C-alpha cells in the first residue's frame, strides 16, 4: 500500500502511459503517486519489442489507418520526436533512430526504460506502489475528482485523496466478460498476448462515475496466433506469431475466405477478422513457394517458415498434403467444410494466378499467391489480443468525457485506456503511452497546482 494518503496526482497503471504520465507530472512539481496492480512496474511495455514508432507524416497515417481520431493521430506524429528527446533528457538510451516509408522510431531496451522511469519519478519525490490496484474513483460535490480507492494484493483497501487522476491501466483485453460484450461472442477463443492485469479496471471505474465509452469499442490490436492445444508462454509469443498472414490464404470452418489477407500489414488486421469467425477459429494455408520464403514478385519481406514451424512445434493442429484433396481431408478432420474449402481454394488459385484477384467476391488486392506448388500446408490459428483500441472516450488533451461529451474535471486517460485513437489500422502502441501519457501528466500537474494555489485577492 502507498505511504501517501493524499497526492496531487494519482496515476493508475505503471506501463508505458502511466510511467510517462507519472514522470511528466513529477517533473512539473506535482506530488505523484503511481499505483500498479502487478507485482512490479512495466505492464505490457516491459513485455514488448520496445519499438517506439509511428507514421512519419499524417499522409502516411491516413493511408494506413482508415479511421480514428485524426487530431489525436496528428499529435502522435508531431509528438514522437519530442517525446523521444524528452526520454533522452531523462537518461533513457533511445538507440539509433530508424525511418522508412511507413514507420519512424527507435528500438528501446524496455527493462532499462522501466527502471529508469521509475527511478526518475522517485528522484522527483514521487511514489511508485506495486501490487496496488485502482478499484474506484470518487467525485466531489462540485463534480470533480476527489479520491481514488485502492486495494493491494492482500485485499487491504486504502483511500487516497486527490483532485487529479490519470487512468493508464492498459485497456480491457484481459477481461473476458468485457471482450464478450464489446468485441466478439467468441472472446474465450482468443489468446491473451499481453500482461494479465489489464482487465478494464480504468474503464469500469471511469464509466461508474459517468464517463462515456469511445466509438468502435469492438476494435483491438493483436496478432494471428496458433490455435489450441498450443498455449505458448510469453517468451515464445513473437516466435509463433503468423506475421506473414498477408501472403497466406485465410479461411474459416466453412472453408470460406473472410478478408483480403493482403491488407493485413505485418498481420495487423487479420486478428480482428479472425475473432469474428465461427467459434473464433481460422486456418492459414500456404503452398511450398510461400512456406519456403521464395522471393516471388509481390511477396512481403516477412519470413513465413520459422514462425509457421514455431506454431506447429507449439502444438497447433497442422496438415501437410501433396494434393488439394488430401489437404481438404486433413482439414475436414478439424471440422472444416471439405466442399467449401475446395471451392474456395480452386476459385482463389485460378483468380490470383491469372491476375484477377481483385475480381474475387472477397478481393485479394496484393500477394497473388494461390496453391500452386505442393506440398500444401494448413495451420489452425486464433486471434491473439494485445490491447483494446476502444475504451474510455477522451478529448485531444486526454481529458475523460462524460456522457454529455463534457470533460470530467480532474480525470485523464492515456495509452490503451483512451479509446478511439485508431479505429482500424495501427501505427504504434508504445507511442500512445509516450505522447498521451506525457501530455496527461503535464496537464494533471498544472490542474493540481491551480487547484491548490489560493486565488489572488
Ligand atoms: C509481446 C508484445 C510486443 C509488443 N511490441 C510492441 C512494439 O514493439 N512496439 C509498440 O509500439 N508496441 C508494442 N506492444 C504494445 C505495447 O506494449 C502497448 O501498446 C503499450 O504497452 C500500452 O501501454 P499502456 O500503458 O496503455 O499499457 P501497459 O504498458 O500494459 O500498462 C498498463 C499497466 O496498468 C496496470 N494495471 C492494470 N489494471 C490496473 C489497476 N486496476 N490499478 C493499477 N494498475 C493497473 C497493468 O498491470 C500494467 O502495468 C507490444 C505488446 C506485447 C504484449
């Protein structure tokens, strides 16, 4: 439990958004308390690849993220470089920047980042309390925030008085009931590919005091993961993720395609579609050319074979077959419609191999690879969820909005807790925490200062 019974600013969650918010508020002179539900700070940030990136320009953002809050997206594009400069100013080694047509950013050591941010918050007089969870928020008579209620891992409750709270609990990806309500009726088919503590506590606490939810509550960021019985441990997630799904054929149990696989850049779009298929089940299929990672015209740069094999080794059902008929027999044993599958694969191969992929009922705009060279391989997959893209509704300054669209005084949300920045597509997760957390922290510190400064007479 924290030592403080009163704080200028309370930050709930010590992942990317919470630590950036806590540090920004502390450096602005606020007495900061950061509470973390898990046994140590870091959250999904500390499990991540550490690539802090976004689009190099709004033109690129618009191209790859078809919907979402454009003003908040613009702030990501404008805020990445100053945010990284700010981290460097706090002694974080941000390595060598990289830049490409779609992405600019850096690769960070996430363990060093976590330790450094916690140390800087403490050096500024702040407290970071692990194993301490936000339970609920209180509003005072004037409607502004007046306190947070906390509970530690032993079940002990505490109340901390404050006028400024930042919600940074990492979204609701770990809450099956909320996922079933908002994302998919097949929520229990999904693999949780993130920290286990982000169970929507920020969202539940905020909505309980009148906050509204963002548009597009059904959207999430995730990846295509091996189906049960595969249940890979966290340190194997990236090795079994089907990052190359854009070059594969994806079907459901009816044997039908359900999306243009080629738009799933680095596998960013496919999971949202997989999660909506019957029983949340899907299957990826490749021929030998794709499995072998041959440099065909139109192939993405993503390697297929290592992660396909990784998923098989992890225990996901797979079939290797010399003919389409044998492939269909093998997949029929998983409940896949043999007739539907053969019709789909035959039509698909004919269309894409003759340059008519765009004419298919479900088009295939790029990656024109049918099943040409045996053996053919299929792998059972499911959606992995990393974090929810819908959540608490906020304005561009991260202020939490009530059901009438007015800011709730003294309440901000950042990172995955703040919904709607991207409503489909994806341009970085850590950058949300960096830019939005930093902005919320600075605003909360200024608000707390104004609240405690006697008015001039
Ligand atoms: C395997 C993996 C790889 C990834 N790689 C990348 C990458 O390379 N680049 C990228 O941009 N993104 C990546 N991401 C995504 C990135 O980690 C997230 O987008 C980012 O961490 C979100 O920041 P956040 O602060 O919102 O959530 P988190 O970093 O998860 O922090 C939320 C914190 O809140 C805590 N919490 C939850 N409930 C409560 C409560 N009631 N009270 C107090 N604390 C609470 C959680 O324990 C957690 O510590 C990756 C994620 C994973 C899992």
